[in-house]
């Protein structure tokens, strides 16, 4: 069982991305020839034949718009795969972190309440992936300035998922 909650792209943002992405381009759905690409709407790999889209997504920009943060130059956008149509979202109470292939390299970028990077960490996913992610995220949130962490693939820099500091009552 995971200690932290991996957050998919918010349903309202998905609805917008399925029309026009964060780079202003229209969504262009296609049937996946092969499976395996990471879906950021439901945090699982694409299955061959599924109707998906590759869209430009600016996760920090969307968080900043909701919180009033001003990330400045840290506002990045990049490609992510999503279902072209609605989906069920991630499995509640997931047993593992998404896209947790042993040996894969991830960077965990830490952001403060202004949306500025306040550190990061390289993680080579160990055989015990949950424990590896739990340790890296606990280290990140031990810094009281850290409000959220973006997990990205090192190879392509792709956004994988977000983890936010838990608020009382969560």
C-alpha cells in the first residue's frame, strides 16, 4: 500500500485538454497501435487499441491558477497521454505507485507555495518500489516549504504524476 496519493490530471482539466491542450492545439485522438505508454488520466499504461491522445499539459500552471501561486519561469508544459474520451480514473486505494518499473529513473521536483522549485531528487526505482517512493516523498515533505512534488521520467522528462502535501483531515 502506498503512503502518499499519486494524483492524476484533474477531471475538469481533462475535459479542457480533450478539446484544446495547454499549447493551444486541438486534441487529435487516435487508436493506440501498441500498449505501454503512461496514461495520466487513470495512471495506468495504455492498452493496444484504446482511443487516446497525446496532448501538451502544464501541471504547475493549472495548480498555480487554482492557488494563486506565481511559478514564473518554472511553468513548464510537456506531452502526456490521456484517454481521448472519459475514463474511470485511477483505481481507488492503489496498492502501488503508478509507472513503478524497477530500475526506471525518476526525478522528484519539489515546489513551494509560490510554485518555485525548492529542490529535487533522483530516484532509481528499487525492487521494493513503494518503499523507495515513500522514502523519497517523506524526504521531500520533511522540508516545510514543499507544497507539491512532480514525479517525472528522466529519459524524456515526461510528467508522471503529482503528490501534494496532505492537509489536515485528508
